[in-house]
C-alpha cells in the first residue's frame, strides 16, 4: 500500500499496489503493521457498507472525541464518491483545515484516514 500524507496532520490517502496477471489483480487494502507504522490505530471496531440510490446523496459528518476517536478507512467499490475530512482538533497545527478526495471503483483509493 502507498500512504500519501495529506495537508492535514495524521490523515492519509491510501492507494493499493495491485499485482496483476492474466486472471486479474490482487491488492492488499489493509495491513495492521503498515497502519501502525503511520501512527494509525489498527484495532478494527466495525466495518460498514453504504449504498445510495441517487447520485449526489450526502451521507453525513462523523465525529468522535477522545477517548472514542477512531481510525476511519473509506473506500468506494462501485461508482465514485467525494470523501471529505475536516480537522476539528483544537490543538492541531492544521485545525479547521480540510481535504477532499475522490474515491472510485477505478482509482481503488482509500482515505482519508486519521486517528
């Protein structure tokens, strides 16, 4: 996996490194050791699936305050979404900054992730 740090402290875009052959491709999308090496929590508390009937659907804003803060990894397996992360940590050097990333079935990206 390729971790690209965004302009927000501790937030990454995660690209898979697909290995392909005549059958198709294989790519790791999560690795406990690689997440930990980038300072991300590695405990999996839950996984979720979302489906939207209409284009342009807004899903919502999710926020956890310590000690309930979680690492999020968002992926789009069909179509495309725009995922936005906003830094709401008052002591952070990137406080109130944001990053928007297109995640799609074509680019196979995951992100933005942070703790």
